[in-house]
């Protein structure tokens, strides 16, 4: 993949380059080069929005073109551009709307946080797709390689795959701006009863009081990625290719963010494989006692995903979420599975002593409660996820900083 690194300091940009160089074709724009590029970019954005530019539909092909991933250092004050203190957060919305870069990472925004204990999402306030620190970039979990052991947050995506998925998402959304998100993504009727208040609140606006009717364009309207005046200009000119693409890109980001935080995060509506297995261990069939079989389920992307073939075909396959570009791993409609009476009977008929394995979110593995693995014993973490499954598990690796510390069971206060 082609990766763009943006930093105000050439030396720091070099550090980022060395951390990710084996992962792709990396270009660093730093210091004076980045200052020049951003000045030109923002000048063209401003004149285009003011209707004074001849760049028009070609604006997103003029700047930062051809990259799959942008990694933007959060502190850009060394660029000494006019205006307020410049950070990644100040430019990410514009990069998203007016360039063809599909996936954007903010770097070093929270240097003292390695793992988010609040929503298992990362920095929920960032406008980036993901907020990381430089030290994270060398972790295999973020790339295509499968981590053998150690720190590997489940909420981290595989970046090459995430960039490709985003391109697919944007292509679909740009053609369906006026369509219902609920309908396009195939939410089952009973999902309404499982969505949290937070999830529904994000869908409802004065213009769209019915959650099921909220369109992709509505997500653009409520986005904070761009200033209100700029959004109004784009909406007024959405007949043009540039405006339509900008609206589609921002809307795509906002819907993806909503799904990750409010739908997939709680695991009450969409549920992924390791969390499904934690709820229904009998899906492993006669391999239920094997820790390796549990962890194989978390790693596979091929049906039947290590589950019992007969049960999968009869009860699980039909509940699979088919819009796969919107989720990082295979997911299923939990309301549909809960409504399957025969599946419930199988749960109670299993008559088995299931092993006490729990899925640890910080290492992306199942770990025995007894902690007989090198990873050590898991700890309960009390998240702020709105739903029926707010308590999760983590190994809490000693060399990494988890925040807020008070969310780790048995910890009295933040450190």
C-alpha cells in the first residue's frame, strides 16, 4: 500500500518511516515541504468553495493523490502556518473530504494511552479513523501478519484491509446518499429493540426523527469534520462531482464510526466471531475443550469459521451480516440468532462442562481464567459501552498504558 506520513519535524517523520517502512511504499512530507503542500491545498479548497477556482472537480486529484493511508502527526505547530495552533484534528476533515486518501491515522495525540478502556474504540473524540502512537506502528496486529502473542488490541483494524474497505464503502455511499442507512445495511426489524439509546440518538435529528429513515446524507449534515458554512456550500453544490464525492466521503466516515462505536462495540446488534463464541461455546462442537480451537475462530475469515459445520449451516449462516465492507471481521445479527428457538434449545441441550476461557480485548485471544498461559490471568474491565455486555476482559500487559485505570476491576482510581 502507498502510505503518506505528515509531520512538522523531519526527524520525527523519519522515525515514523522507520517504524512502517517494511509495510508499504512510504512517502514522508515534513517541515517546509509539508508547509508548502498544505498552503497550496487549503488555498485551492478555499477558492473552490468560494466558487472562484477553475480546479473544481479536479481538486481531489491535485493534492496528496494516490495514497491509501495517511499518518498525520498530531502536533503540527512547527509548520508555523497562519492561524490557531495547527493539529492533525484541524486538517483531517479537509483531507478526508477533498482528497482521495481513504483512511487517516492521527499520530501521538494521546502519548500516555495505549489501550482504550472506555469504549474499546480508541480515541472516541478524534476525527481520524484511528489514533495511534509511533510505537504502535510496528505491531503486526495493524498489518496483515497475525500476531503470535502479546499486545494486539481487538479494536485495531488491519490497515491495508481497512483502506480497501473504505474505498468500497465510499463508492457505495456516494451512489446512495438519499437512501436509508438502516435499509442499505440490512438491519433486521427486531434490531430496533437491541440498539442502545446512544446508538438511536446518533440517528435521530429534527430533520430525521425516525431512526430507520436516517439517510447517509444526514450523517454528513451532523458531522463535525468540516465547519457548518463549508458543509452548506457543499450541499448547495452537490450536483458537481467534487461536492458529491466530498459529501460521500464524510458520510461514509461518520457511518463507519457509528457502526464501530455504537453497533459493533456493544455486540448487542452485530456480534463478531469471538464474542459469539463466548456467548455460545457449543458452536465449537466436539472441539469445545481446545483453547487452540477457540482462538482459531477469532483468526479465521473462511466459513464455517471453525464452528460446527452442521450447526453453522442450519442456524448461523443465515444471520451473517452481508455488507462485509462495513465490518473488519465476519459479523452476525445477534437479534436474529436470539430469535432462533432451536439455537436456544441447542444451548441448553449441550449438557457439557465448557472450559472457562474468556476473550481478552487487548491481546485478541481467548485466555483461561486460571491464567496458565504466558499472557497471565485475565482481568475484568468495566467499559462505558452502552449495552448488556459492558464488562469485558483484558490481560493488562505491564508495558502498556490502559486508560482510565479505574475501569480495571479491583483498581481504586486512575493512575
